[in-house]
């Protein structure tokens, strides 16, 4: 499964729901930057820490 997310410090916020994996389950993450503008977010996330 591939899913997009936004990295903020040590947290990655997923941009799509992941209902097939239960809370508390261990997952393996393979990180690669998107080919789009990953250094600049067009609109801020809701409830993002300042």
C-alpha cells in the first residue's frame, strides 16, 4: 500500500484514511520524497503545531 503524507518534525500526517490497519499495529515505512514540491506546502494542515 502506498499513501501520501506530510512530515512535520518526527510526525508524518497521512493524507488519506487507513482503515485496513488497526490502531497500535506496527508498520514498516519506506520514505521517499514526492516528485512534487515537497519542500514547500501549498496550504497549512489543520491543527498543525507552530
